[in-house]
């Protein structure tokens, strides 16, 4: 199939490009930023790299890709809770999605996948054991609200017969995460792995702090499954996750099995270098809808982290991620 991926040079976007090309699809990769050389070298030469600002309607009018079967809308801005400029977040996350939807509808795309976030669940505290897709959501952040608004526009175009689906992703970790200026903070696992690779000291606020961590290539694989499955989406929103929590203690224990000389420690919250905040309501995301499509993400965190460590053994990958060529030795 011919697949258009927006936000293709970002953290998740790069994993999506890798997943779709490895599965034999023809990928048109679009992003406002050019791809790093090591990413271009890591995928098939047939990938078509394009510069595209998804918020600019005139660029979409000139963006011609014939016979696109699938669009994955992954372009996003990910600010912190104290977003310094909510209008920019809304423009990229909502208006950018709307322009992409409109282009996909005009070009009669077979399936549209919008990459949303577990951030829509922020502020939800309930007695249920998991965060289900049918829960009422009213996130207190500009990021969460921009994602909810985009999901609603996907619903609008579903009514116009575009086969659209929103997928909500939890905290991701793994290959291609690096500072790009789009995200205000790197993931906690990124910071821990950087400390382990460079031998720097890093103190973490709480060993019991847990989150719904999912390996980025696994999340990309789930999106690939949902995008290429011939049956129509059963629901309008699907959580993509392992469906389980991983504590800071387990993360550090797994890192120590790979790096024998890392200096990760726990400290009082006031003195810690790194603070891990829990997912909304301290609940994992429910994955029953994903599993009903015939797909399940492996929840073996240790295996995923070791695979991430192997990816970092490549000097070019390590330098891209951490800006250093220092090995774990």
C-alpha cells in the first residue's frame, strides 16, 4: 500500500516509517523538519521524504501524492502542563489534523489514523481498574484539549465516509527519541538511559512512581496493524498500550542488567534530578478494543529495554539520541 505519514521525522514518526517500510509498504514521509541522515540510512531508499507544514493550507493544495491508500497523522506539538503558548498547540495538533483530514477526504484515502494521546485522560479519577476509551474526558491541559478536539474532527469526517480512527498512545520510550524542540521534556526512560550510557549521576524522586510505558516500535506496529487490517475499525477510538504499569524501581532494575556501571539512585522528591509523575488517575489504559482486532503488545518491559540498549550500541544512533559518542564502557 502507499502510506502518507505526517510528523515522519519525529520520535513516533520515525518508528512508523521504519514499521511500514519493513512491512513492504511504499511510504511518503512528510514533516516540517528534514530527516536526520541516520534515519534515511535506516530505511528503504524508496521512502519519499517531503517537507510539509501540516498547518498551512496552501502547502496541502500543492502537495500531490497520487493513489494514497493510508494516511497516518502523527505531526504534533507536545508542550508541558504549563503550555506557554496554547494557540500554537491548537494550531499544530488540531488545525494540522483538520487540514490532513480534509486532504485525505478529497483524495479518497481508504483509511485515516490520527495519533492521539493518553493525555486526554488527564484529570480523570475514577474507581474503574483501567482507562477505557468510552470514559468522558475533559483534560485540564491545552495539549489534552487539542487532542480531544482533533478526535472530534476525525468523527466529523467519519460521517462524511472517511474511514477514520483515533489511537491514544501512553508514555513511549525507545529508538529515535531525541531532542527536536517539539517536546518540552524527554521521557524519564530517555533520561535514565542517557545517564547510564554517559555514566552521569541521576537521582529519581520515587521508586514506586509508575506509568503506562510502551515501547515505541511496538506502538508503531499496532498502528501498522490497525491501518492495514482490511476490516473496518470497530470503534472510533482505540487505546494502544501494553495495558500495564511499570514502576521506576523496575526500570532501574532492568537498566542495571544492561549497564553495570550506571549511577541511578533514588532521592527525596525535593532533591531529585528526575520526577516521574503518574498517569491520569494512576490507572493503566485498557486494551480490550485493541485485542479485539487481533493484536496484542508484549508487556515484557525488560526485553524491550534490552532491545533499546542494543539500538543505542550503534554509534550513530547514540550520537543522534544523546549528542555523544561515549559508549557505556
